[in-house]
C-alpha cells in the first residue's frame, strides 16, 4: 500500500483541492471574481486576470488546455491540478473541468 508520506501528501493535496473548490463556489455564489468553463477561463487569461487556475487531470492530455496552462504560468498564476479520483475533481469536471480564481472582474 501507500507509504505514510504519500498518504500524508495525498491528504494535504485533497484538503487543498477541497478548500480551493469551496473558494471557487463561494466566489461564484457571491459574484466575486471567478471564471469556469474553457471559454470563460480563456477570456480571463487573455485579460491577464487569472490568479489561480484549477484544472482536472483528465484535461492534461488536451493540447488547448496545455496552452492555456502555459499562458497562465507566464502571468504568474498558480496552477492546481485536481485529481479526477476524488470528489473535488469530479465536481470540477461538472463545471467543464477548468476554472479560475481571478485577480479582478473582467466585465
């Protein structure tokens, strides 16, 4: 089975995903700066507004997604890859597999 360190790492990673997804939903609910779905996230990146990119691991094989990640990284956005094996990742998939916490509204 998994060693203790891998297990701890998984728990920390999962906790991080849970927290970030909750933050995303809270922002969406309150009308605070956030984006989800490929078109909206791409627009946020075009505006330079992406603070943190949330992406599910199943999209990592997709060329367009990789391109978006590269561009987000160039503007110093944090990138968090969610595991589709866990609940937050599956919930993110329900929002198109990609979302972003934004630095500001993009109108």
